[in-house]
C-alpha cells in the first residue's frame, strides 16, 4: 500500500480516453459523458448540434411505366407503289423494283398490306 496518502481526498480513476490513471479530481466530464484527463478534454464541436432535415429517398409521386410506342417502319411492301400494298408516308412512286405479285406473295397473299 505504498500509494496510500498519495492522493488525499481523492481516489484512483482511469481516463476513459487514454486509459491512464489519474486522481479523481483531475478528470473532467467531457461532452460525450466520458471522464477524461486534461489532455483528452475537448469541447463539443458546433457542427454536431446542427439539425438536418431527414432526406426522403423515394420520390414524392410516381406513375407506372407506359407501354412502348412503336412507330411504323417502312419496308419493302409498304414502300411499294402499288395500291393496297403501299402505305401512306412510305409509298414511293418510283419503287417498282418488285412486281405486284411478288409483293403480294410476301404479304401472305393479301392485297392489303398487313403488319
Ligand atoms: Zn486521458
């Protein structure tokens, strides 16, 4: 018991930060509740008191994804110059590369263009 009387009126306490022993009157309560020595004492940083609004992760509203819209593409049948097989905005008057019968067969034998 060689330490008896070394710290009269105090007791041996351990710093919560560095772990060294100190007389109990040398430790101070830090802002986070830890009992620390003078070297480990620090004031609370002001940025820790800033209140930030919680962030909303999901958007406020959404709507279901719509069906895709496919535009008509011209092909060898719809761009032909023949009535019934050619389609408006696709027909080319000079497109006589294939005969009406060939294109009709390609169209499944129908005289009206079908997709
Ligand atoms: Zn310490």
